[in-house]
């Protein structure tokens, strides 16, 4: 999985007034969990742009002086009106321990059902995976080449490579629904097929 580097500074004061001062200075207060003790730090809000405002999944290299921590974003607080980032929690990675995180779904292949006029519906845009940090995928591939009209692709049909999908077996990743146009065409074809039969009876 691709990594984004965040350069920040450790902070000693973690009270409300200190946190408010950081935000007023355009900095985001952050906490890194998962190690021997929590690490409090701050970084410029612009540094999180490629991490937060993207559909992609990334690990994070947090540089605090001469020390670098590898982590993943665990939780984020955003102002309900301004969308300004208020606080971010990170979780430190351990190369020998599996971690869970959500990664985007990437559609691959061509569906026969879609070629016939069906509508492809993506039910799950992201899937939760569990893996060692080195095996975390950038995305999960959903191959739709076998999906006929009306078919569903279940999570059990997704190929996994050194990672596990943390969803019930009946989870639908995507499906090909009959479009209104295709349904109308089918109805018209059915009527046309019946018309000659009625003509013969007369």
C-alpha cells in the first residue's frame, strides 16, 4: 500500500486552550495510539489533504523530528459547518501484527449483463480488510466478467492475496440490475412475439 508522509511536531500541552491555539495557528492536533504510550503531535492542515480528501487508502509515515512512526488513520473529527479538520487519531503499525482498515473497491472486467443494457450497481465502495501491514492492498478488485443480467457478485467471489475480507459471506459487492430500457425492450419483444400467434387464430 502507498504511504503518505506527514511532518509534524510533538506537543507537550494537550489542554483545551493549547488545542485551540493550535487550531487558530492552522495546525491540527493529533494523537498516535498503538505504541507503548500515546504520542501527541500537531501538523499543518494542508499536510493531510492527500490523506483525507481522497477515495484512496494509504498508510502514513509520521515524521516527528528524527523519529518516524508508520501508522494508519483511525478517526477524524471535522467541523460540521466549515469542514475544517479538528482532530485526527492515528494507530501505529506493527509489522508482525495484522491490522484492519477499509480500502476502495476497483471494478475490473466487462459484464455481459451490462453489454445487454443492464445497470451496474456498486453496493460496497469500500471493503474492510485484515492483513499484515506489508500485505495491505491499495484496493480490492471486483471482477464483473461473469455477471449476467440480474446477477450479484458476493464477497466470497473476491480474490484475496495475503489478506482477509472482514464481511459476512452474503455481502453483495456489486450487481447488474435490469435497466428500465432493457425491461421495456423485453416487454415489447414479448408483445411482438405474441402478436403473430393471435393473427393466426383469426
